[in-house]
């Protein structure tokens, strides 16, 4: 069923349409939650975010195929960021060992799924800033505004995220490619 018809039926309370909406959006939405908040908090954020999506269907404007998914992704991202903003009291800077960044030619030795795992395993405060900076290409000013933190905190957390990732990549390369040398 096309998105426009699906939304209209959902607005009318059609149970089959609501199930189809859930089945269509859930995999991508839970992935967004995991990306920003990690596995441990993703389910709670997903539930709250999906309620936001359902409650906001009256505000949704169809702009063409794919606009529902894009809009729902934005709603879910905002829910995840609100969660992170609400937990900023938990954010504490820790001392992190300074790790030398791996040489660019070494990084291809690390499979993409391993890199994704390293990013997913980062502490949430580092992961959220890292994702917003690297994948969403936001400035530290934008990140600070979205997360309700200081720009300097965004910059610091990004530094720690890079150090964390560098350490993990270097360990992986040492453990899995020592015989290559």
C-alpha cells in the first residue's frame, strides 16, 4: 500500500493499517534508537518515539514517496536526542588514554561490521556526538544545541569518541593482522 493511503487509514484508526505502518517503520526506527542510545535504552526510546509518530500523524504532510519514512526518522531521532538531553546529568568526563590514530591504510583491514560494533559499543555520550558529527555532518554548535550541552562539551566528547575508536581499531589490527607484517 502506498504511504499516502497508509497514513490516511491510520488516521482513521484502521488496525490493519496501523500494523502495516508498524511493520514498515519499526526496523529502521529501532536502528535509529540503537545508533543514538545503544542497545540497553533503545527499546524504551523506540516505544516512546513510536507513540510520538502515531500521535503526530495528523501533523504529517505527504510530500512524495519516502516522505513518511523520512518524517518518522526525524521524529525518532528527536526522541532519542531528547532522551540523551534528559540524561545529561549522567555525562561525566573520564580520563581516556590517548591513542594514536591508525594510519589511513590500516583502516580498510577492519571490516565494516566490526567498525559498526565499535561505534555501537561506545559510551552513549560519545556515540551520539560522534554520529551527529561524522554521519549527520553537524557542527559542534548544532550538536550542542540539539543535545542541550555546551559546544565545548560536544568537542570534548567527539575527541574522546575518536580516541575510543582509535584504540579499538589499533587493538583489532594488532590482534588480527600481526602476521601480515
